[in-house]
């Protein structure tokens, strides 16, 4: 039986492999890694690499409050632009239900203390006032929008590629959507459906009970996109969830687009 725990483990593995794949071309090999005794640091290809945890984790707002007014915040995507850090991240509803997921935004001068964006004039549910992208009740991804990857296009538009969670509730089905913005805060969704869906066998949903889509898991998710100025095209790496050679797993795919 497919469980949330198995899916979570698969996501972790996929993200790790994606990071390795982006750094290396097919002709390159990993440099030797050696641990420096008693230092907790590692030498990679003769260079010393280490990460030091911020002593005041988890991150807080500039007023000392929690990072975001929701049950949880995760999936950070950060760029440094115009002398400030800009972060788009996934949040959970602050209501009783954990769904839908949505995307919020924050800025920081030092990458440590953040100011979460909020609508100038608030209305409706408090949670909605902190969101820059959320699914509508009748949207194709009505169960959630998450894992944003933001890239600036040559025409200065911001493009956000994101995972859209498909119905029915209880399933784990996903496709990739796109939204555009002139400022990175106010977004317009592209079209009435996803721009990238499951196509290959290893991306197709797998169901415990084929007649009940609530038992299904599969699709394309976790986009990571860059713009290659030399080739004048966008390049996307993504995770596909499905079965290949009898094994259900997360695997990494690659796609390109001229626009």
C-alpha cells in the first residue's frame, strides 16, 4: 500500500538526485569526497565545503513573530535581486482542513529576518490575505498549489512554475502549472489547466484500487526551472511519480521550451 511516509521519502530522494543532476553534465563525474577528521567538514575536489546552521533557527519575521501565519511553511525558493532576498514558499491552511496548499511570499535584506507579504487591504479569511497564488474551488488544481520555481524571462516578466494538486481529495495526483507576474507578487495563472502533465509510463498514476481515484498516486511535480540565455530556452527538471519496470518510485525528467 502506498503511504504518505513512502511518498515523503521519495520526494527527499528525488530532490537530492535533482541537485546532483543539475550540477553535473553527462561527461562529468563526481570529485572525490573526503571527511576532514574531527572537523565535521568535507573536502570536495580539494576544496573545503561546510554548512553552519543559523543558531536562531527556525527563521522569524522582523517583528520576532513566527515566519508565516499558517500551520506550516516549507518548500522555499529564493533568489537575490536588487540587494534583497526574495522567497516564495508553500503554506498550509490555518483552518481545520490541511488543504488546499498555497504559495506565499517574503523579502529579506540579510536572508535571516523576513517580512512576509500581506495584502494592503485585508478581507475575507485571514489566511487568504497572505497568499500570492492559491487554487480556486473549481480550478484544475483545486487541492493545492505548491513548490514554486520562479525565473525571470528576457522580457522581464517573472514566470512561476508550480505543482498543482489534482482532485479527488485523498489522492496524490499532480501536474505542473504556470503563472506570470510583472513584480513577482501579483500573479496571473496561464490558461485553465496545467502546462505540463503526465505522459510517459513512469509518470502515470498508480492506484491501489483502479476504480477509486482516491487511492491513486502519480503525475509530474516539483519543477525546477532556469533560463539558458545562450540557447534562448527555458529548461525544466521535474519529478515524475509512477511505475517503471514494476517499481513505483520518483524519477527525474527534463523538458525545454523556447517561450
